[in-house]
C-alpha cells in the first residue's frame, strides 16, 4: 500500500474523499500490522531452518520470534511514554521553580530588578526544593493556594 502526497496540501480539505482514502481506519491498520507481523515471522522461521537447531543463532531467532508474536502493535510504546513523562516532569519543575522564585521576590523593594539580576543563592535553594514539585503543587491545590483568587 502506498500513500500519495497531494500536490497542493492547502487546497485539500479534511473531508476530501481523496484524503479519506489515504487515511487508514483502525481495522485496516490492524490488518496491515498483522500482515507485516506474519511476514516477519515467516522470514525468521526461514532463517531458523538454515541454522543449527541447538546453536546460539537458533536460540536468538527463536527468542525474536516469540518477542514478535507477543509484541504486536504496542512494541514501541515505551519509546514515547517514558520521554513524554520525563518531559512533562522537567517542564513542570522549571515552571514550579520559576513560580516559587517570583513569589519569593514579590515583597522585595525592587522585584523587577531581582527578575533581571537573579539572586543565585535564593534560586539555588528553590531549584533543589523544586524536585518534589508534584507533591508541593498538590498540597497547594488542596490548601487553595495554588490559584490566586484575585486573578
């Protein structure tokens, strides 16, 4: 199955029949993956016939066949979930530390000056405290301090 790219993507609309035929439905995608899986298993089994039955290559091929049979469509799930969770944790940590810094300097004589020239000792303390930001954010949410009522 080959997909063609429209010559003018701007003129194509989402409801276009041409585009609709290019997008695979869930059942069609499952059929395509099942076909690929079957082909891959056949290739591995043909390679298995060429190797010695008790040799290391045969054992490796058998393990690959079992892994292919088990994995299916969800084979690469961890490649996206772990980095995604890490990204959201780090982005939240940066946001949380920045928020705590702005709250800490808000009562200073010149808070805008502290935004431009960062107080490194204060920022360093907040950076290390920021690692537990999900727990601190949940606590502030329960206490009603997370969202300012004046905003």
